């Protein structure tokens, strides 16, 4: 059942379904899907249909798509990078902000034309956006050329859903309201040979008042530490050097151990040279975690710690459960314990009720922390969240004006942070040749900065010393030592 297709060079590692007999966290789970995989193979009668997956949104969606690819390969499908030649197309959707949703309707339009050219084409939509009832209704009623719709909790049932579609010729809609547990042992087609995402929790219990994630990804569940370790050991055997532990709030990981204990438990896997994690919630960043980052050599000295707003009153309205002052104290502690730690963040401008003074507090906090990098967002109203029904929405022109001022500060401090690296020697995990300049290789520093450097030998997959010679806005440039 295990094949590797050479047609798609990006997919380098295919994790076969090993230990299928092992206990599954979710009753029945993927075990029951194996017979559907076999049936789909026989329905396709010796053909290897082509599939194309487009992933929108965050790293969690990327990790989910790697599982979808793994299952499709298990069913005899082959990855294909030209959408117009594919026999099966999946869009894995995101709804964290409105523009992601709007974009999807554009993408769906593409499918109509493709479907009219190829009557055998099967189309599917999945992911966060499909967990919203009003979206599913719209797809049901207005987009008849979509064949399969499923959500985030039941994606491991793709073989069954595809089988249903192939045998009944009817459209298939299946959405579950919440997690019923975690399906383990799903095959994964890894996109990257060197660096891999490993989900450790699914869902979120925090209910920040602007955020749709808890509604579409359900309650937080943590994977068993042993299953996580087993996955990483397999990845290490396949040559992966860096793993990023993923969760909406990894700090609240809770199984037989807490998150800092998990980090210690995973820290001695031979071959794994770097461990990263994201995302952290400031309210759950414990002293024990700070000590783990300080003490575990393979843990990158970098933390992504979303601030969202620098105003304590906005933070209260956001239901973030920390204040400007407590956030700044955490930063002081982090810097005290780990002097060269790099810190990045997420900021939202224009949350309902945000005043000019509140916004100035955000700029002030940003400057005080001296963040190395930030993802910046304009507040986007999400139906079903408490913030969406607040009366004091900030007008669009004020939101954009604040956003531009924030970007200016972010860019200035990022450039300052890059400049501070000039003449330093940084450890860089080499990812391969630069896509923009064939004379250069590219990799990432421990602080997660992109480092481009000239080298006459290929060091892909190893950590090398690079002396930084020039800072740019979005990367730093150096020479290998
Ligand atoms: N509007 C704008 N940004 C949002 N985020 C989450 N929800 C919204 C929203 N409704 C941002 C937060 C989060 C990041 C992943 O997306 O900053 O940390
Ligand atoms: Fe959304 Fe808050 Fe959960 Fe992050 S922690 S996913 S912002 S609810």
C-alpha cells in the first residue's frame, strides 16, 4: 500500500501507516478508513488519479493538508501541481479574517470552469470555514459543482467521504460540531525534508472575543506525549532536523505531563537539532516554561508571544486575561533568563472600542518590548464572536490609518533588529538554494530570521556558522565561515 511518486518533487517524505493496530485516541478512527482506501483503489481500476490541494491560512491548516495528502497517496492518488490537470481538487479553507473568506469564493469560481471542462473532476472544500453553518448552506444551495464538504474534526474520514462520492454520485456533506478525540496514525505526506510541523493540541478554549477559532476548531484536546514522541522519532529517522510543535495555545498542553515537561521529554531525540513551538498565550507562559527554553539546548531561543493590544482596557475587552503591565513583566523575566531571546508577536488594530489613547499604548508597548518581528492585522468582524456585536466598531479609515502607523514602527524595529545582527556569527539551518538568486543558499537563524548566504558547497540540512554582513528589511545576508 505504500508508494512514493517521483512526479512531485516537493513531497519528499511519506509516512506509511505503521502500527495501525495501536490504540487510537478516537474510537475506530483511522483504522476503519483503511478498507475505504482499498475500495477507492479498486474503484479507480489501476489508474493513479491526480490530486491538487490548495491550503489557505495558518500552519495548522498546512499540517492538516499534509495528512489529507498522506491519505490520498494511500488511496493511490498522485500529487499534481497543475490544478487544471487534476482529477480531484481540495481547497482547505481559513476563516480567521473576513478577507480569507472572500478570497475563497474567488477560488471556488475557478472550480466551476474546470468542472465544465472535465465532467469526472471531483471537488472538495474542507477546513475552518466549512465549520460555519451559514457557509455550508451557501455551498449547498449556490455552488452545485462542489462535490464534497467536510470540516476540521472529521478530515481523517476523507477515504470514506471520497468513496461515498465515487459510489453514489451524490454530493457529500459531513461536518462535526466538535472534536470527538484525536485520530492518530494518519499517514502524512511531508512537504519539507528538513523542517516539520507536529501538532500537539487541537482546538482552543480561550475564546478571545474577536476570534472564530474556538468555534470552528472546537475544544482543546492534547495528543498523548508518547504519540508525539513516536512521530518525531520517525521524522528524525527520515532526516528531519527541525520540528515545530503546533497548537493554538501550546502552553496549555495537558496530557500526562504539562508543556514544559513535554519539551524536556522530547528534547533528547537523536537527530532533531532544533525544536520550535507556536503559538504561546501570555496568560499560560509559566516560569517553568521560561526555564525550559533557557535550559534545553535544542530549543530555539525564540518565542512567538501574541500581544494583540498594548492597552489593558482593550485586552480586557478582548478577554485576553493579562494586562500591559503583566505582559511587560513576562518580557523582563524572559530577557533576564535568556538574554538573547528573540521575540515576535501578533497585533490587532481597530478592535471595537479602541481609542487613539489605547492605540498609542500599543505603539508604546511595542517599542518597550522591542519586538524583532510582528504579524499585524486589522480587526475583522467574525459572525458569532462577542466582539462582532459590539456597538463601538472602529471606522475603516481610522483602522487603516492606525494600521499604517503600526506597520511603520514594526518595519523600523525589524530593520533595527536585523541591523543588530551585522558582524555576528549566527547558526543557520540550511534549507537549500535561494529561490530568488541561484548563487545563494538560504536558511533560518535560531531567531527564525531568513539568512541568505553564498557558499560553494551544498550544506542543505545542516547547521552552519554564517557571519552576517548586511541587514535587509526582510532577510539578513551573510557569508559562510
Ligand atoms: N481580526 C483580526 N485579526 C484576528 N486574529 C484572530 N482573529 C482576528 C480577527 N477577528 C489574529 C490574531 C491571532 C492571529 C492568528 O490572527 O492576532 O493571533
Ligand atoms: Fe483565537 Fe485566542 Fe484561541 Fe488564539 S488563543 S486561537 S486568538 S481564541
